[in-house]
């Protein structure tokens, strides 16, 4: 079977194994590939792309086995690179892809200008050492104007295990290593460096492959050496970049019991596996993330830590909030930590309430409430329900040079122009901030969350003294927010006359218009239980997501994003009378009944509307707003 006859189905559906060949002593070569299908993805990719032939692999395999018998554990692809008959650039390029090294793509004129500037800044001895290592400077990258920048060094073999050590020994400190063809490296040294005859040497670094790990291998004693490898840094930077490009809200990184590092993205509210890294020790990957996060100590493993990262990605400044906590693991020798990175992309801040997906009446009530001269607007819902997004959109509607808008947040997630955002610290807590704000001449105040009685009293005081105030609560629906404030110890008459509007919110996924399809024979009993009327069940058309399909628009997820569903309860005279006359406890059911009579759509009502419009599915309704079904 020739390499050209290998079908894509064989590669993707099951591991490819040669059906012929014998090792000479009865050991089938298929046995070797049974191991290599996991250990050496580079060779499998080379075969799959038809860049090498089966006989090339067979020839290298014999050499690989001889080296193994001598105790030299060499990746098969490196043996092939030293074969002498194959295109080494092709092999090293595939290895660089497998190990997540960035590829150099530069404009020749820009490269020439950079090299002209840097030529005399490197010592002749440094140029000679770089030439011996087949490494050349390519560019300087910076994340911010205040940063000195990192030097990008390119080589045809960035995965050499000793490369970082040798570069540091040559006087290079803040740098990254990328892949470039060997011809480009030679041209740079011939035109700009101190290349001399005999300086370029063939590498024989066959004894070790970056991160290759099996049951018999041991982790490097010097963890710093592993952390500093360019592949780990490149992987970390790629995680951040891909999370931004795929629209992820959070990145989860944690080790499992198999000594693998799992990397998950939360997209459209659901976690999905982005990568399971099994080539390096989990502690090394976690340490790289901690080292690249501000205010995080890599050597602290016994307590939680909060940090911060900022990067320039696709010409936009993206901020990342880092949370580190220690976790248990089945392997007691593995010091495990979980890292969650929140992606804070200011480009995703919605500045128009109309784009949140609110219903017509809800949008009208919201616009009325946020344009009052004083009073409070409260957003309720669990963590991750989009409360902050709605609050930011509300502020953007009323921002003006004529008013002083202040926010008190912990932490400040998105930067809003023309708003003074107060950052809380251990020295400057929420209570102190609110008392200070009262003396800071505010017109509009946003309090991130009312967590206790003191905070709630101060926020309501702001609302009752001529300030428009926004805040959030963790309750399940709009009427229960009144009960929550009463349980905090807030007087009913203060609640009744301080609040303009309470909005309960959830985020519901919307179907991809390109691939959604009609639900065949929907369960009428279930639809009835979800609150659909007989006419809606008989005449309505319900859609489902094509999850796992091949749609390019949604990348096979079946979903096109999320939108808010809300129930908005304005404090009408009838609602205020119920609260004031309630005494120690308010009747939530009665509040809900009056609010619905006055036109409030519940979360379930709004979800049903979206399902009938074909914007979401009944399964998504159940996931977001129904329980017990």
C-alpha cells in the first residue's frame, strides 16, 4: 500500500497501520506504528500529507530501532530528518506545526530594514554563535508602548531541547523562538551577520524530542529549563489568541489524572475541549501561565491567586483576568492547580440596548427607567447571565459630558470611555468606596453588586438622594429581589420608593440560521408542559440545532451566539403599595401576578416567544429557564 493510496477515512477514523513488512526478526513494523500513532504525530502527518513515502519511514524505522537498542530515545521524525535523502525543511516545518511554533511571515523590505538596524547592535561573537545554531533575528514584538519588546529569533529546528539554554548563554534574555526555513537563516547571516566558512554545522540533537513523554521517562529535574522552552510559550500565546478569535469568554486550564493538561474554551456559555496537551508535564504549562501573569507568584501553590494579562491580538488590546486555585488530583505526587482566564475584549461591549435582544415592551421600560433623574435599576440573575453586559449598555445610553458617571467594581472588567471607574482593593473596600462616592458629586452611580446590608443601604441611599443608581443582585427572578433586600434588613418603604425597575436576566443560545432544521414530530405533551398553547403546538414550527455538523458559519456547533431574555418589573403604584403593606415579608406570587397583569413577560414567556420565532430550540429553553423536566 503506497502512501498515495491512504484514504482520509483511514487516518481520521482509526489509527493507520501498515499491513505488510516485518522487522527481520519477526517483529512486525506495524507494532512500531502502533506505538508511534500516539508518540510521533509528525510522522503520521507527513504520511497523511503524502510528504514522505512508506519506504522512507521503513528505512528510518530500522535506524530508530538500533538507536533505541543503544539506549538513545530518538523521535522517528528526527531520524528521518537526518536521513540525507529527504527534504529536511519539510520535516522540520511539520514538526514546528505539531509543537505550535509560530511561522515567520515577513515582508522582505521590512526584514531588511530591521536587520540593518540590528546588525551592529549584536556583538560579532553573538552573530557567530547564532550562525552555529542556525538561528537569526527576525523582528521585535511589543504588547504595549511602555514595554521594551521581545526579540524574535528564527530557526529551522525550534524544538531543540538545548536551544533556549544556549541562547541565554549567548546573552539573549527576552526572546521568542519561531520557525523559518534554513535557507532564510543562511541568507540573513551571509548578508548581515558574521558568517564564516565552517560556521554552519549539522545538528545531531537526536537524543531528545521536546516534551516527548512515556511511562519510562522522567520529568526534568530543572523545571525552569522546561518552562523556558519556546514551545510552551508559543502554546500559551496561541491559547490566548485562539480564545479571542473563537469568541470564548473563558479559558480553563487544569491537569487530569493521566498527567495531561486539559485546555477548555467556554463558547456560547458551554465548555468544550480545545486541546489535551500530553507532551509536557502539567506543572510546566501552569507555571508558564503564572509567569506571564501579573501579580501571580509561580512558586505559590497553596492558596488562590488573581492576576492579569494584556496582549495585542489582531490589532486590538485584549485584557485577561487570571484566577488560580489549588485542586486535588488522583495522583498525589502531582501538585495540581486550576487556572481560569476570563477574556475581556472591549470590542464585545454592547453599547446599544436594542442589540441585547430585549422584547419590545422590556426595551421600552428599560429606556424609561434609565432616563429618570434618580432611583435604582437592579439587574438580577446568576453568575454568567450577562448582567454586567446589560449594565454597561445602559450606561452607554446615558453617558454625556454634562453628567458625572462613577462605577464601583471588583474587578473592573471593561473600560468605558468618559466613565470614572473605581477599582476596589484590600485597602479600599466597597463600603469605603460608596461613602467616598457620596462626596464625589456623582449624577449616575453603578454599584457592581449589593452583597450585604451595608452595601444595599448605601446604594439605596444614593438612589433616594437624587442619583440614578445601577446595581446587581443574585436572585432567580424579578419579584424575589424584593424578598432578598428585605432579608438583608432594608425597610420596605425604602425598597418601594427607591427602585424604578428590576430586571431578571438569562442568556439563551440562538440557532445558526445556516444549518438549523425543523424538529420532526415534536413531543406535544412536553410542549404543553412548557406552556405552549394548543394553537401554538398545532401550527407552530420548532427548530433544533445541527450540532456536530459541517456548517462553516457556526463551525459545526449549531449555534450562532447568545442573546438576553428578561423579565422587567417596573415599580408601578400597585407594586409599591404591595411592598409597603407587606410588613416583614412580601408575597412574591402576588407581586408576580400584579406585574404580569401590567404586561410583564416572564423569562419562560420570552423563551417561548423565541422558540416560536425559530430563534432557539425547546431543549435550550429547558436548559435555561425550566427545571424538573
